[in-house]
């Protein structure tokens, strides 16, 4: 499948100029098509087929996320999303004042293009791990569930093998690794999940840092990591089909991490039966 | 709901909530539209938005800041909050040593 880029071309701030530069470079280097946000806003029909038939990369300048909102309004589902303002923060750089691209902004655009291409390679499933050192760890599907019933809702919670934080994110641990996903309770609260944005492979997180974002038709959810460690894999199946989290929340893991301090992390998590008590309370408070 | 807890700690003891930088905020209300927990409230007058219900804010969630174009929302440092929660939990454990919950 070919790719198209929908980028902020905004003149509101420097990040818009960077987003525009990223789009041009990606188009030049990969042959991707460009969707002009201004035209898309004015004449959505022009891009209807292009958006339906290609892998969509959305590059937003700032958190207003105009490009992402235009994509959503057009009914398009992005395969990848990038936010320049976050990349600026991650890089520790301060962009030059004004809208023209200085050396720092150009360097940042280069980095973002490389990250997009690396994430694409990872999502293709060929080299989704951290390389040859990334050994496979077996994780078993849960067998027994506790079911919390509230009104017409039923929330399933694995009795063993899963640990939860208070932000409704689980960790399944084995072989020095943890897989991370969200609970049945949270997927039902979010309703139809439309996008999963995992962090880059190699990202190091502390317990309770974000390990990505989930977007649904109703809300945006920050995945608060239950563990500390380094992201070694993102689940390509979930990237391709975000709705699999709704269908199988305890099988549809989002990222896998190499654990850094599991014993310490564990002390601040609860097991399945304790989480069931929390879910009962949360459901009553909703 | 004064007895709401987070990780076993009374929620009001955890100072996790957004701070609005009024030098940057343009009162676009994206954050208020986004947040389902009614952390923000709109006001008439020059300051059109306030953090009215900080204890409604989900501890460790910073999703509203990701909707903020002018980058006007900030949160406490997570490691400091984690350290505070750990300390408060150990104090709770000491004062409720018969509480069976882990």
C-alpha cells in the first residue's frame, strides 16, 4: 500500500513550518503523496479516494492537531501520527523564533522523517523487535476471569498473571519482559478504539510515564506504564487493527518492555482480584 | 465522594492537576471540551477558564495538555508525585496495620 502525508502547513507557529518540511522530505524520499490540509478542508471530495486507498501519515505541528482533526472529519484513519511540538520537547531543542527554518528546525525535521520511516519499518512486522538480541518470550492467554457486573455492563479481569495500575493499564510479566495493555473496563469506557500510537522502540520509561496513546471515537487515553523499562516491541497487529483491543483487551498487548525494576514496580500494582474491587468501586462512581 | 482514593491514598492528598498559564492560554476551551472529568470550569469575564475541581483529575493523566495548541497547561513532575504516594502509602500502612488490602 502506498502512503500519503497530511501535514500541518500552519503559519501560526514555527512547528507548522517544521511539519511542512517533514511532509516535503517524506514525499521526496519515499514517493509518498501529499494531502494539502487547506484543500482537504475546503474540498474533502478531492482526497476521498486517496485517503481510502493509502496508508495515511498525519504530521501535526502543535497540540491543536488541525491535521489530525481534518483526517477524522474526512473519515480517514491514520496509520501513524506525529506531533512536532512533542518532538521538540523530546529533543531538548528550542526552535529559532519566526517561521523560517533555521539549522535546529531543519535538523529536527530530519530526525522526525527518520523516526517516521523507522516506525513504518517496525509496523511492517519485519523488524518489529529491537534486533537479533530481542528474544521471544512466551506469554500465555488468561484462563480464568473474575467478572464484575455493574448495571448492564460486565467487566472481565484475569484472576492470575496480570498486574494492574490505578490507571487501568495491565502488565503481563515473564522472562524479564512485560507486555502492556488496557483493561476490559477501560476499553469499554473508551468505546470504539480507532488509533494506537505507541512510543518509538528503544524509548526508556519510568513507572507511570506514558507509553503511548489510545484514541477512540469518544476520548483520548494516555497509557500510563505500569512498569519501568525500555520499549522493545510494539504490537503490529494492534497498530493494524486498533479495534482488536475492544475485542480482546487482555490478548491485544500494545507494547513490550524490557523490565528495569520489576520488584519495585510490583509494589505499586495490584493483582486481578484486588483490581476487581477497584473496578467495582470505579463503576459505581461513574 | 470525599473518600475517593488513588492507589490507597486519599485523593485530596495528591496534588495532581493541571495549572493554566494565563500568559499563554487563549481560552479556546479545547481542554474543557476534551476532559470528561469536569476538572475545568468556564467563567464569565476576562479569565474564562479555571481549574475548579483539581481532585477530579486522573492522577498521572496529562491528556488535556496534548490538546492545548498554545502549550498553556502544565502538570507536577511525576517522580515527585510517585515519591509522595509511596510515602503516604507507608504512613497509611503504619496507621492501619490491620487493613488487609495490599
